[in-house]
């Protein structure tokens, strides 16, 4: 890697499996193998005495040490009430996820011979403020400079666009991972990738298919032995069935039948599971993804997109034959499997590569190549202009081919997957949420709206910042979640109905800032929304300190 260009790695921090990628000198995204020579690493953490083991070994140990193994951490990201305790110490999802990130980085460094410092991390498109911030904090605890959090479907589309460039193509990215589901419509051009709209459920994924198998096995065990015992209350049995269920699901993607052994309480039975039965007991899960897809398509129509060219399948769970079959039946288009396990990490790496090329590279090239220009004039030059005028100089400076440099100039436009607003009172004195930013609005976005004081001589305005999934301008308070608050102090003697301007600014990765201004004397307050449910302050410092002293295996 040329010392003028800092490598930014892409990380797919998944519910069940994670991976890390980089862009080579030809502009090609490459997933790096782990120490076990696998391109994906199970997102599983095993507390082995004073050591921490991550990956395949941790997953295998879950059968013997179910209480010392933590998995499916991603589903709890941003939840303040999730705590895992080990040796009287409490661990939050951010810290647990940081161990997975450390494992990925350590193995990548061994494989590539280069330190991993800067990263782009992906998250489900449907993640809200809490979950996104928790993802960023996990990276910071692991010791990374987290350059950006980007949506998984967007990353997959970036990888797809780089692999199969087209003048114009509208694609549906159907992303069914281990624990989350996203459906996103994206317009791909040679020079741009633009997200139209997105939907989904971050609590729906391949694990739910596994759980249905587990429930079926429990039922068969009870029926065979004529018992009503809940065998899942035994942690060892529960863990054993979880592993068997995942294994059986994968087998049924290739075969029509699979035998499964159940051992509990000294009893052992064999259950034969057919693909037809598996599809029957999981049909409603698949239908949920179809409903989400139809809802998203209706939103796309409102934006002027009534059709699409392709359905792209991303995420390991899309290998189940029922997925492409049902989608073709519903939408009349043969879904295309696109690098389901690696597309997200590769797209994140390409996005990071784009960021690194923007990091002062153009200025350094301009300083050497354009004589007689002052610094301010150089600053005014965009990277696009520099690359267009001097592609060979740029390529020579950073060690990439001209073709690779040109590919990196693709513009990327995303949307917000949530709506954001403030609590207001309507004429009937009922509290409602007024959305300043509505779901599927392109980001970045900056919106200002005037509100009004309620009474004469009002001293303060208490601003409650809310997040919800509604597409409407106003929504019931019960349908929203509070993600932050701010207090605006007012000057003395204000009349009732005094305008208060509230501004919401949402950046590309979903981080929200608000500002409120009283218009008479310009009293103001500015708040960067920091969620209470994510590690911060002293607790964050302690987690970072612990992480630095821990060896990950």
C-alpha cells in the first residue's frame, strides 16, 4: 500500500458470521481469510477462563459450555437492558461485538501483513440511532478509527455495481442474514448508486428458521416419549438443538431429507426432517419477507419507481431453495444469487477505498502537479476533477491502475430507514410526534420547522427527540421511541406563540444532530443525539481499557 493512501478495511459485522475485506492494487475487493483459513468467522464469543475465544472454536464449545458462550449478539445491539455476566463482570453488546471485530482484524493482519486501523462497518438498513451508535462504539472499543457505518444492502449494491457495471439498472436487494432482514430498492448506474427506499425487520433472519426446527424437534421428542417436559430448559440440550438445527437447515438446502439425533435426560431419539416439512413450518416467516417487500415497493411507486430489473439475493439464509422459488412466484423475476456471504464486506471495503482516495489525496496530487496555484485554489478542486484531469498522475501516486481509480469515483446516495421528530401538543392538548425527517428521505438531510411557545413568560422548552417507523408527518406517541432530549432556556417576558425553530440534521450514516433557536433574542441549544442505551463516558473508557489488555484467540 502506498504511504500516501491509508487503507480502510470493510467489515461485515454479522449476526451469525462476520468477515473483513480490503481493495487490492487492481481495485478489486478481496475478503481476507481467518486463522482457520475460512473467509467468514462465526460471530460467537467463548469466555474460557481468563481468555476469550472467537469464531469456529467458540461455536463448537457452545455445546460443552453453553453458559460461557455468547452468540447472536447483533440482535441486542443498542439495547440497554442486555447484559451478559461472567465472573461477576457485566458485558454489554458493544463490548462483546468488539471481540469479534478484534478477531477479524488480528487474522487479517496476519494474512495481509498490515495493521488494521481504519474501518467501515456495516449494519442492517433497518437499524435505528441506538443500534448504529452501538455498532460504531463496538469498533471504537476494538481500537479502530471507525470511518463510517453504512447499510448492508447499500454495501452489497456497491459490490454488485463494481462487479457488473451497467448504464442503468434498478435492483431489489433482498438481504436475509442470520438475524436480520432488509429489502432495498437501489438504482445503479456506472457513476452512481442511489438508494430509493428500504424496509425490513432487524429481528427476522435465518435464526428464526433454526428456531422453528428446534421447536419441531422438541415436539417430536415429546410425542415419541409421551412427555410434556420442556427440554429446552436444559442449557446443554438447548445448545445442542440449536447447532443441529443450523446444520440441518444447510443440509436441506442441498438435499430433500436429513436425519437429526436428539439426546436428553438419558434418552436418544432420531427424527427425520424432510425439506417439505421444513418449508411448511417456516412458511409464515418467508411470507413476512414478502409482505415487507410489497410494502417497500408501494413506497417506491410513490417516488416514481414502478418496476425493477433484477432481484439480488444477499445473505447466507437466501441459499434456502424456498426463498428464490417464492420470490419468483410473487414477482415473476428469477432472483440472482450474488456472492451472498461476501458481498457486504466487499462493498464496505470499496466504500472505504473511496473514502481513502478522498482523504487529501487529490490535494497532494494537485500540490505536486499544478504549479502556481495557491492553497485555497487547490482546496476548491474536487477529487473528481483531479482524477478526470490527471488520471495517470493519481494512479502513479497511489499505486492503482487508471481503471481502478475511475471505478472509485462512483457517487453513493442512501436514505434514512426511520423517521425522526419531536413531541408536540395538538389543539386538543394531546401529545403527538411531529416528524421533521420522514423515513426513506435521502441523506444527508437538514430540515428546519417552526414551533411555538405554549404560554406567556414560558421559561424553557423541553424537546423530546423521537424515532419511529411511520411514513406520516404526525404519529401517536405510543408508536415512537425517545432517543434523546434537549432543554432550550428562554429569555424573560416572551409572549405565547413565540416561534421556536427546531432543526434536524441527519448525516450519511444516520447520526442525528438537532438545534433549537428562539427567534426573538436568538437563544439556542445544539445537541448531538447520544443514546442512553449505548456505552459512554466512564463505562466506555473502562471497556476500551479492558479490550487493550485482552488477548483474543
